[in-house]
């Protein structure tokens, strides 16, 4: 029924009631003297009664409406949702308790009468004020979000619904209903942060995650998995079958096997896989999988992770290589210590042989037939001495005289005798760098390197070939270095390349070991490359070698750059010098002490012998004994020569000293200005050196 029809029916009912009242006996008794009133008066009376009924009905409806409004207001004021009403200018007219709690106010009277800007966050934020313009046009806003400022200064997040309040066609205010979603926003932000943290963690650790829903067949990958395999996330995660194009065929078959077990039995698995990317690079991956089972013990989902372990694989391989190099270096060091000890003991025996030979020569005439045999003894001993020098060179314990050098000049000088040494069947090419840096080393050592490597190349080319020697400057970077003995920096590189028979990898592992040789018995000492190794290490350099069977060998010698000017050194001629001073000779080796003391006495010196440091100290304490010089071995039982001299100098502060040893001063930790002569020494050189020390000469090299 329409509204108009309802109104018509209501009016008819009211008229019917009015007519009944007029026709009632009570009403007629009040007008019995006017039984025949006019029709117009009757109508007026009916309308009057109608109005009375209408007024009563109106009062009833108003009362019901007021009750309804009161009921609704109570609901609004008590609802968990926040409610507030403002006038058209934006001033608060009312708020409910929930709104007060959301904003931290105790009473509505703190808010009513104040402008909506009271809860304005800032001009850039979405607030209630931003929606007023739309509401003022009479449009309701069924849903929206905004921020509001709480009493304590914190910010709340809300969703809202708002509509204008209209009275007699005029907007008299606006009503708002809001729900506080601050906790939800905070939870979402925390979730986003955790998600971002997870993504960063996956990216840093190269670990991607995946999930396979078996019911839907849906495969889900994290972003890191797409990065590992260089796939586009927009294309979606490949299915398990499509992953056969990603992994190495053998690995994919194994993956199918372990996944099948996981599906059937619910087991987890760990497997290494090789992934072949679009750029053809192989990446090594560690995959982990876990099964999720339903109540009926049926696998419904597989999930897990995949980590790119390619870098760790490379690091492990590099670590293994470094361990091999370290073990080789330690092995060479141990062999060097052994070789140095052998050379030291052998030097003492050579001292006795050479010394007695020289003493014997002093007792015979130059025309004596026995002189020839003595010279042969001397030559054999000197040859043996050269072997000890090589052993000491390998162990980095021989005495050297380093100086600033132009490597090109030293090599060019060595080449003059190389052609005769290696034969005409081998061509030699020298390619020097015109701007080569200077180096600092003993020129004899550099000559040894050139000679030994040239001889090594000659023996590798019995049917002829070519040897190329090249020099150039190079800078060795730390990330380029694969040699455990390498220090990054500037180096002069000398390359020796031959076209010989080459070597296999097994041989390359041993070529620097003393006495290791591939030559026939009697054709090599096995000390050539060992000597080179020791010389280069002693000069803080390093050595690289590459070779293949049938393709020749290349040695690359790296010697540190030295920034200094080149100075020429004067050569000295050794002559026998005599003397008359008193010498304290301290030597624990009986043969060496005996032959040395005999020689010194023959050339005029008074000699006091001591077999041990303690015996020497006893002689030094006896001030009645004249002592002008102490000639002492360095390495002895009880104490070394330096410690002994410190105690002797407390007794005789002005006493001069000369040390003797088969080891270098650097190995013995002696200062550069210490008087030192290397064993086995030549007696003529010894006599000259003693003469210079006693005479105060600055030349301290013997």
C-alpha cells in the first residue's frame, strides 16, 4: 500500500470516529435544543473531533519516537565503535565513551566545543578534516581511513563511516562512526618488516624458500629463488616437472627419488644439486625439503629451502689448494732446516780439510810433486764447499751481500758465458724491459738463478730448442695471488721459457726439494732448483712455474722492487797478512780449532784456545793474559757466541770480537756492523780480515 493510500485510510477512520461521537447520546443531549442544526455546524464539529484525535495520535507518535531516539543514543554512546558529531563548522557537539578511550580523553567536556583540528595530525596526513568538503555537499562517506592525534601525542589509525545530519532540508552537522585499527596497522607493519628482513636475509645468505601444494599443484617460490636461477618472477615458479630444465640431469633424477620418498613416507631430505643457468654458469645448491602430513597420514604439502653454496664450494676448493701449498711450504721449510744443519756440520769438516791443505802447502816448496795432490784436495774441498753453499742457499742461511741492482745488466753479463755453457744447439733470446725497476740482492745470487735455470732448460732440450729470458715490471694484487708465500706489491719479473720436454704435475710438486732430480744418475745433484728457491725466498720474492709434457716449461721469478740509486763497490784483493797480537780462539769443533790455531800461530799471532764458552770466560777473567781479539764460533753448546761476548765485555769492555759461522748474520740475528766471516773460510781471507779488524778498518766483510 502506498503512503497516499495509507493517509486516506487514516483520514476516513478519523471521520468515522468523529461522526460516532457527534451522534452519541451524550453529544446530542448537549445540543437537544438544536436538533436541526445546519449541516455546516455539523461538519465543523466533526473536524474539531478529528483534530483532537490527530493531536492525541501525534503526541503518542512523538513519545514513541523520543523513546526510540533515546534507545538509539544509548546504543551509540555504548557501542565499541567510536562516535562523534560536529557542527557544519567542524566543532565537536558530542562524542561517545569509545571515542574518548581511543583518543585518551577522560571526559567529553575536554572535547565538546573544540574544533576538529584538535585531533589533526599534520597537513600531509589523511584526517577527518580532509573529508569535510565531501560531507558538506550532502554526500555520505560510507568507508574511509584517516589518522588522528591522541591526547598523549601518539597517532591512531581508523576506518570510518560518516554522513551529514539534515533538518528541514538544511545540513546541521555530521555524524561519524570510527573503528580503531591501530593494532592491525602495527601488526601489518611488523609483518612487512619481518617479510623485508626475511627477504634481505635470504638475499644475503643466498637462501630461497619454496612451497608445493599437492592438492592444487601450485608451486610458490620466494624472490631469492628466482634470483639464484636468474628467472623472471612474472613468469611464475616452474612446476616440479619443469625444474628438470634447471638441474643437471643426474641431479634431477636423484631429486625425484628423494621427493618421492618424502611424498610416500613423509620424510625430510637434504641434497646437493647442480643448477645450470641461462648464462650456462653452473651453481651449486643445497636443497632441504619437509613434508606436511594430514590427519590421515597423507602428504598434502612439501616445503623447504634452497641455498646457493657456489661461493662456499669455491672457498673450500681454494682452501684445499692453500692447505696443499701450506703443507708444501712447511715441508720445504723443514727440509731447509735439515739441509742447513747438514751444511753447518759439513762446513766444519771442510774447514779442517782446506786448512790442513793450506798448512801443508806452506811447508813445501812450489816445485814439490806433492803440491799437485794438495791442490786436488783443495779443489775437491772447494767443490764440496759450493754444495754446502747451495744447501745454505736453499735454507736461506748463506752469507750474502745485497745491493741495489739493475737486473738487466746482471743478466746481460751472465748471458756472455751462457752460450758456451748450454751449447750452440740452443738459441737464447733476451727481451729486457727498458724501464725496469731496480732490485736489491746479491749479484752473485742473481747470476746463480740465471745459470741454474739456463742449465735446467738445456737439460730439458737435448735435441735443441730455444730459451727466452724476459724482464718486466709487474704489480701483484692480493686478490690475484694464489701463492701462499706471496706479499702483494711491486715486483720485477724475470721469465725463463724453454721449448723442452716439459714436466707432468707429479714432477712439479717436487722440483724444489733438495736432491730431487729427473736426470740420470751422476748427471745432477738435485740442488739447482732448490738453490733458486732458497735464494728467491731469502730476497722476499717468490717463484711460479707452469709446464706440460711436450710443451716446454716457464719459470717466473718475482723479486721485490727496490727504490734506491745504484752505487759501485770497489773490489778488494786478498793477500796473506801477518800479525803479532794475542787472539782468544773459541771453537767447539776440535779439528777446526786445531787447524785454525796452528795457522794463526804460523803467521805471528799468540793464540789462546777454548773449546767451550765457559772455558773462554775463565781465560777472560784472568787479566794476566793479554787478549786483543776474540775469534769465536757462533753456535756452540752452553751458550751462543753473542751471549758469551756480552759476558766477556763486562770483564774487558774494549775487547774486539769476530764471529765465524756457516750461517748468515741475518739468520744469527747479528747486527750489520758485527765483524763476521763465513765458514768454511779461506785462511788468506781470514788473515786479511783479522788485520783490518785489529787495524780499525771499516771494511768488515770477509
